[in-house]
C-alpha cells in the first residue's frame, strides 16, 4: 500500500510530535511514524492524556495537540527500515509493508543508551537503566527488588527516582564521572533556573540513596542470573548483592536513517543549520539525533523543523533564537558525562562484545577496523545491526562504521523483496 504526504515525520517522541503539530497547523498533510505502539518516544512512553500537569512540556499537552490535528495521520507500530529512493520511505509492521511518499521529511529518531561490555554483562537481570524503566512501565514487578544503578548521565537519577517511586529498593547509584565534573555541571546550570529546579527535584526524589561519583561497574557475578555487581573507584573494588543492575553510559544519537539518506554526520550527530535543515535538500532533523540536549531542546527543535518544513521560515527563525542557550546545555552535558579512559579496559578476552552474534572481545581485537572485524567475525551483523556493539567499539577502539545499508532494521523477506523500480514508478503515478 502506498500513501503520499506533504511532510513525513519519523519519530513519535517529543521532537517528532512537536514537528508534526507545527507542520499540520500550517495546513500541511502530515504523517507521523514510530515503531512504538503509541506516541511519546523514550521519555513519555506509557503516559496517558489525562495524567498530570498540562504545561507546554507535558505529555498531556502534546498528546492532546496531536489528537486535535485532523491533518496528521498517525502510523504507530510501524518501523521505517529502508529509503529506496528520494521521497519514499518503506515501513514495516509484523510482516506488512507500506510505502510513505513525502515532499519534505523530518527525522526525529532520538537516541538510545550506550552499553559497554564488562565481564558478565550479558547475564539475565543486567539491563540498561532506561530499559529497566521501560520494563517496569510494561509491568515488570520491581517492588522490594534490590537494584544497583550505574553508568553515566542524568538518566541514572531519573531512573532511580522512578524505580523508588515504584517501591524498588535502589541500593546505590554509581556515576563514572568525577565529583569535580558534577560540580562544574551544577555551576554551569545555575543560569538556567528550570534545569536547576529539575536537577534538584531528582536529588530530592533520590534523597537517602547512596550516590557515589567516580565509580563504575567492572563485573557482575551470578550463575544463571545476576546475583551481585562489582564496583570500582579505580583504587578499590567492592561487591554488592542485587537483583538487578541498571546500567547505561549516557546516550548516543540514532543517526542510521539520516546516514542512509545521505545526510552529513558531524562526529556522532546529524549536522543541521539553525532551521534544522540537514545537508540534503528537503530533509530536516530535530531532537536527540542532532545531539543530546534533553526534553526542552527536543521540543524546541521539533517545532522549528515543523515550521521550516511547512515553509514558515519567519516563525522558525523566531524560535531558533532560543536555541543558543540549549546548545550550551547540550555541550555541558557532553563534557560532563564524557567517558573516562578506564572504561576501555573492562572487557576480558572472553567477554562477549557482540551479543547478537556471540563474538568475544578476543576475536574482535585481532582486527584494526570495524569493517574488518565485521567481515571476519560477524560482529554487528545480528538483529541490532551493530547498534549496541558498534557504539561500544566506537568508544573502545575508535572505530566508525564506514557505510550503512538497508535494511536499517531487520525486516521479513516479503518486505525486502518488493520491487524497488516498480515502487518508485507507483509513487510517481499517484
Ligand atoms: C531509554 C531512554 C530512557 C529515557 N528516559 C528518560 C526519562 O525518564 N526522563 C527524561 O527526562 N529523559 C529520558 N530520556 C531522554 C529523552 O529521551 C529525551 O530527553 C527526549 O525524549 C528526546 O526526545 P526525542 O523526540 O528527540 O527522541 P525520542 O524520545 O528518543 O523519540 C524518538 C522516536 O523515534 C522512533 N524511531 C527511531 N527510529 C525509527 C525508525 N526507523 N522507524 C520508526 N520509529 C523510529 C523511536 O521509536 C522513538 O520513539 C531517556 C532516553 C532513553 C534513550
């Protein structure tokens, strides 16, 4: 089935919702697509319209605005896996494949957690910090479970607060960055009262949970599931009994679709100008795929991209003025939570690095590039397509993937077998 829209927005998180609403309110026909079954992205996953406050950063406000836009067609539960020609995206849901035609495209594909391999990290109950939050939102019973939270980034506090609210026993929080970096971070946000209040709220909500900076997990023990986590501060090590280890090392932008479409990548983020235009004409990008900057920045960038893609450059430029302060916050986040070099030596020869294809560190370390390791060991060729091991190896070995090919997500053969030539002509004919 083929559908055509003036604007297609990929990503139903805060940036995507804001972009879709801004564009549709300018009278454009808009599609919003997300692999999740409902809107919200990472931070608002599972929230409902009726819940909580209703200011311009709340899910209730944006969900209602999305619902009230008759020009937006919603495709939730659909994952974009290919872009066979300019103006066409291919999307898949449980074996069914559709084509979405667009004149302008907004990419709002967000970010994911960074995982680093260490001995035992593939044991059951060792999870990403954001991942355990998602599981609890989906019904994982967490009451009275002992959870150690470790890794890096503001997400650790957000998740600890959430777990405590759901009656987990959060044993301790370990942040790999130093106290000095955290103090500089707090100093850096004093000029931004909203961020300061948000930070202090998390401190209040996690009050009483031991918090240690300059500490990180080095191993976990357990027979068929996690029983304890070993933590180090570089000079001492100690072991803590726990039921779960919630562990993520800050976030990495999802840039695969932008790369496939030929958008220029700057370091690890999609390069955009002040109106969120990428290097490819008619393609815009907003939210955490352009850099990790938090909810407010995603919403603002989404609004700018929505207006600019709909042709309202004056409105977009007016909003773009507010972006400077947020970019400074994003750069402060990146500096504060940059990973320490000790984390590069956590893997042992038999530590699995690519968990999809079971490839140990020993085999990978015989190679000198991502391509060579991939071709000889199959690392990065499994279901996650290198989203986990590729990101880890970028930090561990400085390897960058030199090409991206469709499908960017696994898709059934029936969806892959659709004739590309026919497809392009069908879209042109409609
Ligand atoms: C696991 C996790 C948990 C987080 N929890 C919190 C929290 O509790 N509190 C907090 O303040 N911040 C949290 N954050 C940070 C938060 O994500 C951002 O501040 C904000 O939500 C970013 O909004 P966004 O719209 O840019 O991206 P996201 O919210 O990440 O939205 C991007 C959306 O794009 C979709 N997508 C990507 N690629 C495709 C594709 N090819 N096809 C279809 N859909 C696609 C994804 O499914 C996702 O829903 C979390 C981040 C992560 C990674």
